[in-house]
């Protein structure tokens, strides 16, 4: 007798190659027109699915998890960050949670480096000048940015993405500094030629560029608070490709408006897809470069993320521990 295929509800449209494979392996309920699921549709999915595949745009909170049917055993997130899921509530209810680490490391590190360069070298502003037909010709004192070679980069969160950024930034001549919950193994630290700062406050005060690369958890919410942002040098740049909630956006806007910080590059925001109007104004004045949460957005990355989701579901359904299980203790 053939085993009944698990009912897998996917909340958003995924790459075609992923959806095709999901249809072969599972009783897959796909979101073909990619409209984000309503709360009612999410509740229905929780009540009927064996496996839910949400993304960063779905808030799977304790209230929703409390409505899960008995059969829901796995939430296989299409994404690395799991701050959209109340992992502790899920696990308490016997639901396993998985994510997609590793496959978006390089793409996100690339985008972080791109934002550092974009802010320091005024790339978005220069491109706009051309497309708005405002270029009157080259001149020695025009569109001057900041040299990044020889400057100090402070990485907040030295996991996979932080380390991938460190390798890229070193090639651009930046010296590498980091703050992390746990100090890296000395061999890794040496290979990266990275200086560890036990005190985030002290590191912030000495960096020319600060990059946020830690996960968003209750412990990192507003980690870059008004007080900490004020520690940064006025000619420093802040870049965030992790999660908007880690930086106090209002405090950051205030400092940029007051000229207490040179610039910022932001791929993520506190209330996505809404962007703080003050940040938008700053972006129009070219003191901030803003991007619409596209750090991991490559064709290859999305296909790889889908493959990870499939492997997690398949392994779990075959009765084994899925490779990317997330436990509350990891957060
Ligand atoms: O932001 C994207 C992710 O966490 O996968």
C-alpha cells in the first residue's frame, strides 16, 4: 500500500522548480497567484495541513499555533530568520520548526558589501543624477564619497553571514572587528584576521562602518538602541541586512537628520513593507540607501532555499530528524 502523501500548505508562490518537485512529493497546496494569505486562510491552513511552509511575511504567533490541528507536525520555514514564528510555542505543542540556513549566506553578504559601497561611494545618488538628466560633466570636487580601504568594519553578529562579509570586506582593505554572543574559535578568528570586542559599546565607538548581521530575537530587539547609536562616530556608516527590529529606526532617523551619523544602508525595516517616512525622506536626500528586503533575492538562492525546505519535509516525514531543525535554545 502506498503511503498517503502529507498535505503541505505553502503560503507564497515559490520558484517553479521547487513547486514542481513539491507536487511530485507531497499533496502540495500552492499559492499560485502569490497573494499573501489572510489570517483566516492561515488559521484554516494550521487546522488542516500536516506541514506548513510559511515565509518571512507570515506571522506564525502563539495565537495561531494554539489553533493548530493535531495533524500539524512541522513548520518548514522558507527562510533563514525564524523571527516570524513563535518557535517556543510551536515546540511546546510538539510541532517541529525548520529553516533554510547556509544557502543564502553569500548572497546576503554580497548585498551587505554592496550597501557599504553604495553608501560610502554614493552609488544610488550617482545613478539617479544620470537618469534624471542632471549630469553637467566631471569635476574634481563633485560627488566625493568616503574611501573604505583602511577603515574599520565592526560586524554585530559573527555567524555565517557575518563571516562571509568579513572575507569580502577584508578583500576591500577594511580591518575586521566583531562582537558576538560567543567568541569565535581562535583558528577561525585568525583566518579572518578579526578582532573580537567583548563590549559592543566600545566597538561601536571606534568603527567607521557598522554592519548588523545577527538574528532578530527578544534579546536583539533594538540592540542598536538610541543610546548605542549615539556611541558611533559622526562620520560612521550603519548597514543593516538582518532585520529592521534590531535597530531603533526612530533614533537612527533622528541622528541622520541631525548629522550625527554620516549615512546608512538598509535592506530591512521595523514594519515591513512600510518604511518609516523619515527614513524615506532621508533616502530622497541621499543620506540613506534603502532596498526592499532583497538580501537573499537571487534565482539560485531561492531555488536552494526551496530545496532545503523539501529536504527538511521529506526527512521529517520519513521519520528522521530534519537537518535544519530550530530549537528555542538556539535563539
Ligand atoms: O530574510 C530572509 C531570510 O531570513 O531568509
